[in-house]
């Protein structure tokens, strides 16, 4: 099949059908997404563009078209000013390997260009941190291209020239390449202009990885600072596949790692909320207890009722035949006090005295 494909591509070149320019081989990680740019000739500006899935163009199936709505897995957009339509493939699987960028021709054969996706479970051979980045006029911007395959390093603009050495120029923008760090080459573009916007590619050997640059005016409220492309950890991004850094890249590599503050702020806010609610409940319970203690009346003698278990009355030895109450000694042997109900408060009097035995 590979031989057939090479013959087909040669025949395509001989017949002069070279109206689409795109990548040829891209290494991606299963489960993530990738965007592929397809540059076409100006004569096809108003034609329908589409992505076709399959190894052979004659038997491939439509994945997405510009005259149809996007789906969950495939999306397509057409920039007629730049003459580039971009296809995005999400949730990559091992079956997502063979595709064609194509332009529909009403009175002839559709023009097309084949590209291959090498879907891997581990580290891609040529990942980048982000495929979509933004720079500002007059400033510099850095791209980190990580690689695990042999071959010559290049930085190219889609449909334009490439820089292969340590420095060069692409469409008037100065480009320098630094490969001092193992398994990483850093591309710096200096003196950005609005015309610098477009699709570029990290190239290492037979692999390419497209990156889209948008150059705009920096807002006046912000300070001028060079933009650096570093490893991202955003889910769904193609380059999250490289957050699990390979050991070879870790040695000597110095780059910033963006931290998702939300992963720290949300648990912290929840913890503070729980502590505040707990303290509020504790203070309410403490205050209620204090109010209850203050409202409880003190016990008085009027609330108590005396009960005597033994009363012994002895007559004084005066020799007189009769006696009065003043001549009698009263002895109380046991006294038990019981608290009366609060609903009926009366003063202690003689009616509250109960005598159990009178001697």
C-alpha cells in the first residue's frame, strides 16, 4: 500500500495537481486532539473544502465539510483571507491515522493532499506545548519544540520558507534556533509584525507539528514582556500529552510550568467556609447556654418544703399538773427539704410542716 501511495503522489505531481499544502506526518497522543492546516490556491477560495478519512482517496469517507455543521469529533473552519482551511480532530484513536485535505471541484477531480497521524499511547515524537499562541507587534516570542526522533531541525512557515540553521529569516521576521538543551529546540521570532500571523511548523526529520501564531497590538494597560511558549496542563490540549515529561528532557531543562490556581483555590475556599459555619454554630450554642443559665431563678427558702420525720415533745419537770406550749421542748430528728413547683410559689408557713410522730 505504501508503494501504491508513493506512485499516486508522484503521478499527482506530474499532472500538476499541487493545489493544497499541508503536513505529511504528525505524531499525536491517543485521547487528545490536533488541528491540521490546509493551504489552498486562491482560485478555490469559494469552493467547498472537506476532510476525507481513509488510506485511499477513491474509497475515503467524508469526515467534515465546510457546508455542513461541525460534529463532536470533527470541526472545520475556512480562512479565505489566508487561504487556509483548518480541520480539528478530537478524541484521537488508533483508527485516526489516514486523512485527506480536499477541495471540491464541480467540473473535475477534487484536489487533495494526504497526511498521516501517528497515534501513540506514550510520548509523541514531536509535541509542542500549545498549537494556538498569541504575540504582539514589535516583540519577541519563543516556541519550544520537544523531539525524540532523529533528523534535521527546521522551523517553517506553511507554504513559505524554512530556517534550518541557528538563525535566518521568514517573511521579514528574524528567526533563531537554540538546541543547547537535550531533546528540545527553542525557536525565537523577533520583531513580530501583523503579517507574521499564520501557521508555522516544528520539523524534525520526517515529522512536523503545526503551530498557529496570531500577532496583535499589545493593550496599553499591560507591560511589555516577551511571550514564552511553555508546557501547558490544560485538559483537551494536544500538548498535555507532554506534561508527563520524558527523563531525557528533564536533564538540564529549565522552563516554567504553569500552575492551575483553581485546583488550590477551590478546596481552600471550601475549607474556609466549613470553618466559618462551624464557628458560627458553636457561638450560637454557647450563647444559648449562657442565656439559659441566666434565666434560671435562684432557689429560695420559699421554694422549699420542710418535712420532719420524727418530732419528740417532752414536758418540763416543773411539778405543776398542767402545762402549756411554752413548757414543752420540741425536738426534730430529721428534716428533708423538697423543692416546690415553680408554678405555685408560697411562703413557708405552718401549713407546710408535716409531723410524722408525736410523743
